C-alpha cells in the first residue's frame, strides 16, 4: 500500500511497505527542448512542454533515495558540483552541490549512503558521483558507498571514443575505480536485496532501468528510457538516444508492465511530476492516472 507522506520542496516522500522512498533533487537545469524530443516535431511536444524565448525547457534531475532502517540506497546523482562556468551558463544549472543539499535537508550525510546505483553514466546522472575535496582532489562523493554500474556502460564511457566526446567526463568516473568502490555488473540481476537491474539499452548501449521491490508492488526508476511524464508516447525519444528503435521497444514493454501491474513510475527529468501511476488509453497508449507532483 502506498502512503504519500509528503510533497514539498520539489520532492515526493512515500512509504512503500517497510521502505521509505524519496525523490530528491540532484539539481534543476534548462535545456534546448529539441534535444529532449529528438525526431518529434516541435508543434507536437511544445503544447506539453512550453519552451522559453531561447527554446529551452525546464528539466529536473530527480534522484531516488530509498531508506530501510539504516540502509540508504541512492539511484543516480544529478550533475554534481564540477560543471565549468561555461556549462553552468549553458544549462543555467544550480550552484553548489544540489544533491548533497537535498540529502542534508533530510538529515542524511554522504557517509550514510551504502549503495549508489547509476542508470547510465551521462553527466546529468553521474556528475554527482564524485566531487573535488578541500585539498582539490577528485574523490567519490559517498565515501562508504559501493557504486554499481553496468560493465558495458563503464567500458564504453571510459574508452574515450571520439564519437562520444563530451558525453562522459572522466572526472565523474575514474575516482570510483581508483578508490575501489566500483562494482561492475553484467546484465539483469538483483543488485542488492529488493533492487533489480533491467538493461534496456537504447538511450545508451547499456542503459539500465531500476526496479525497486516493496511487497508485491514495484517502483520503476525509468532513467532516460522515459525521462518525463510527457514522453509516454512510445515512439517519442530524445536526440541523445543512441538507438531510438530500441528505446521504442523497451519503453512499450516497460510502460505496459507499469500500467498493467499498478506499479509506480519514477521520472528522472520531469520538473513537475516525479512519480505517477499509469493507465492504458486507447488513443494515447498510456496516460498518467495519478501523479505525485512537485510543489
Ligand atoms: Zn539524463
């Protein structure tokens, strides 16, 4: 049974069985609307997601914090605190370390996080995984955490492929390996009790969706397979997707499961709807049945 405990400060707090699930902000930003909708004509997406006079739309990085007694698991880390001044200007990103500030608002310190699961390694998901410490050294942000990444995603992200130049800043990644905190996994599996990886590919070659078990029900962190509640059309993808057809196949499968099983969908980039239950709809495929909006 889902009990919504609170909505506020851009966050959703839910009690799901004996676990507490919170969506917490890893930082808001602005981005060109076309990049988030790829081949979808602007005349179709803009009524759902109005752009500003520079063609930008609002984006969130809704990370997920799952707490069970003193076990705290984090899914994705937002863009962190290491963006250059130029990047901050382009993305109008938040100053400081938005994720750590969100955790502090819940009285959680970085050393309390035991596991960090990364859906994929783009900067807006893995940027908060590392930080520059007081001695100006790059270190993992969460000193006691195991960081869990799909091996294939890691291999591609650290291969410094010229065609992916800029997609995977190495400062977000290499400190995780150097500190011995990196755990590479291969394919679908139970990562830690109650957390299951489902490799989708599509957005990146080994992008994974995370299923969080609570009793008979599940919450599904969709990552960038369906980044916002305005991406429910199964043919819609992002300009960043390396394999749009795979995104379409996987999105159809996963949203069907969510709607048919009554699971909770968690949207990583939606600035307004962090979590929602979905229904099938004969015309629109899937619609939001009940949304947990951010205030
Ligand atoms: Zn993203």
